[in-house]
C-alpha cells in the first residue's frame, strides 16, 4: 500500500497547490482578508502532504518493497540502511520528489514566521511557489512517478544502488545542492512577488537577503562536497574537471554569489533593485537549465541522473514556462522599479558593482564553454571539445580581478589610494618571488593564484585590525571576513595542487617500490577483501621517507560488486594539512601486476577547508541578523501584522 498512499498524497498535494494558487490570486484581487486567511493552512497542508509522500518512498526503501520500481532499481537487501535512505534521492524520480518537497517545506516555514509585515508580498510569493510545486508535481505524476509499481512481476531482490553512489557523498552532496536550488526557487518567487506588487523596497529586500544567503551557503556546500566526493571516490585524483554536469551547479553558484552582494546593497541602501531581481530570476533559471542538462541525456557523465529524452523535454517545457513568464513580467514591470542613482566613481558601491559584473561575466564564460560544444553538435557541425585549458584561461584571470576588488573595497574608508596601491604591488612582487624561487618559470597561473591569495589575506587582516581598533565588530562583518578568508584558503589550495602536484603512473607488483618527491612507495602485498556488497583486492602500499623509515600504509582497492559485476577503484588517501598522499589501484595487467597511480597533492585539503569557512561565514551573517527589522516596528505598535479588513463587493 505504500506506493498507492504515496501516489495519492502526490495527487492531493497537487490539488492543494492548485487551490492555493487560485485562493491567493482571488484574495489579492478582491483584497479580501477572509479568503487570504486560507493561504497559510493550504501551504502547511501542501508541505505535510509532500513530506508524507517522501516518507512513504523512504519506508519503501527501508522495508525493501521491491514492488515499487524505483526501489527495485536502486536498492537491495544487502545495502546498508543509511545508503537505502540516501537512495531515495540517488536517482531521478526520488531526487525530483525531494526537490519539490523541500520547496513546499521552505514555503511553509516562511508562512509560519510571524515577523513579516508585508503579508501581501508573502501571499504573492506563496502563489508563485504553489504554481511551481504544481508544475513539478505534474512532471512527477506523468513522466517520473517514483511510486510506479512492478506488478505483477515483483522481483525477489533489487538491482542495488550504483556502486559509485555507495559513499557518504551521496548522503551529503545531493541534499545540500537541492537545498541550494530550493533557496534559489524561493528567491525567484520573491523576485516575481516584488514585480507583481510593483515594488522592492528595503523591507522586501530584507526578507530576501537571508534566503539568498542560505541558498548560497547550501550551494557552496553542495559544490564542495561534490568535489570532495569525486576526489575520494572516483579514483581519478582530481578535484574539479569542468565536467558539464559539474558546471551545471557551479554556474548558479557564481550568479548566487553576485546576488548575495547585490541584495545587500538593495536591503541597506535601496540600490540595484532591478539588478537584484534579475539575478534572482537568472540564478533559478540557470539551476533549471542545469537540471535539464543532467536529466535529458544530452551529455554523458558519471554525474548524470537520467538519459530519457521525454523527461528532458518535460523539464524543458517547465523551464520555458517558468523562465518565459518571469522574463515577460520583468519586461512589463521593470519600469516601475527603475530609479536613477548618483554613484561616486571611487566608492564601495562602485567596487561591489564591479565585483558583481565580474562574477556574471565568469558565469557567462563557463556557460558558453559548457553549452557551445552541445550546440555545435546539435547543429550537425561536427564534434567539439572544450576542456580545462579554456576554462582555466578565462576563469583564473577573472578570479584574480574579482579578488583585487574583494580586498580593495573593505579598506577604501581606512586606507588611502596610495597605501592600497603600494600594498597591492607588494603582494604582486612577493607572488613573483614565489614563482621564481619555486623554479616554475613564467607560470602565469601560479602568479595569479599566489598574488590573489596574498592580497586577500593581507587586506582582510588589515580590515580586521581596523574593525577591532575602532570597535566596529559585528556578526555581519565577522561573517563576511570568515567567508572571504575562506576564498583565500581555497585559492591557496587550488594553486598548490594545480602547480606542485607530483604524479607517477606505472605497473607495480608486490615487492616493487617507486620514489616520488620526498617519499618511497613500496607495494608490499595484495589482500583479498569481502563485504556484503563487493569483493575486492586491497593493495598494501607502505610509505617510507628518504631514510627508509616507515611512515605508515595506504590501502587502495579494486572492488567488484556482487550484484552487477561492476568494477571500481577505491583510492587510498593519507590526508595531511600540507599534502595528501594519494594512491589509486587500476586494472590488473598480469598475474601479479596492477596499474598504480601515485600522486602527491600539496595543500589539497585547503580547497575544502576554505569552502567550509565560506559556509560558516554565510551562516554567521544569517544568524547575526537576528529578528527582521519589521519585528521591531511590530513591537513598537504592539500589533501583529495582518491583512486589511476589506469587505468584498
């Protein structure tokens, strides 16, 4: 009965979403508080219905209900219970159900918050979110039903979860990424609500700001944990490949980063209103475009969720409806929100606007490199590959320019132009010295990375000292500093691993060794391993220093999964603060020899440490905002916000 109950709940939530839409529209049109009072209970019931639906699917996985096709295709009785739970979002149908459920829950949480004064803004937003939920629900019901049955032929055992997905990365990466997409959906609805109402003042922008920050935090985590997952699980040893599906989540992050700064200006100074609205619309539109890319089958990737053209076309229709409607409303209502601003050329606002422009250009550059080969092939002009050289040659210089602005803007009120210029030049010369001392020659990418990190650390340190000296420390400023320090830490990590990595790819058998860097790697033995899911051969690789003193062992494996015979490499990694020792075991080449990849990766951990700092900084800013400004006003009048009492005619 789980499948039937879940299916019915999905239908009920669709009906509730439809009712919420027309109730909100009619209530707003008639300006009737009685009709509008139904919006909150409908929003809550909609969220409860979808939560119960995904609960039914989760129960199906935990109870091994293989009569449900989705469960049979992505689980089996030998799978650990936590991977069975994570398998709920491990493929297309369940991940879409998770997405729409999270949208409804976030919408309900907003409706439960009594601190929002502009209730009409909230109702408009709920109507838009309900329309989005209805669209996603119809997509699930007609093309991607997670509750479809296997009747009458119910398998005794499931096919198992894809071996690559049997990792803690599945538990962390997709939920964080979807929470980021949900946050962008909330911002999208908020921007349309502002256009619908014809205004985006400081009050409405203050509502949007924490949602934007949370979306950015979740997207940061989603991208970072995805990179960590690939680094640890796939056995390639890389942390970012500019894969089209990786880019599909990275592009919205870039736009969301621009939006974080734009919405700050709007909420504090009522500036860049149209920019903030347009970035809200663009960020969510790009997340939908990425969803289409991942699920349509137009690219083949280890990250892809599905390869069904029918589903891809359905998502494309949703994309056109949502984005087309949003752009049409923007074109019709933008004039009402336009304003003339007097901006000084040398000012913080100008600097932030330059940073926003750089981030948008970076997003467009990655978007072009991702989709140009697809369009080239679609037009039957042949095949074309755009790889890391293009992306690095565009993205690294743009990051360098953005970092200059990041370090310069906070100090504009504290240091003179002359002092800032001297500090910047000093960092550039130190970076040049690092490049020359490290025997890297004229390595421009190394210089960009070193100069960026040095300038950012120096400028942020000076800014922190100024804040402490003048007693202007606040949660928002501390959060900003931590997030920007996180950027510097990630740049240091990316620069170190990209320019100083040492690697050896060779045939090895037990008893053989290989010197690399300051270490000697000795292949001591092969040990058979077996778990409930797979059988494998584990290599015992001893690491020695130059004096041949043992530093420990690394244990890479070659695993063969029992259910489908799939072979995967499980890398052995010795994580360290300043370097990782990475060993991957490839295919068997002879009776005793295997293909072994040994890599020394300097500062690899700094990449993800920086991402964690960015997330922490964003969360501190959100937490430090406290109660919304509107609440103080509500307490001052000793009244709770409510709809005007207007009698219908």
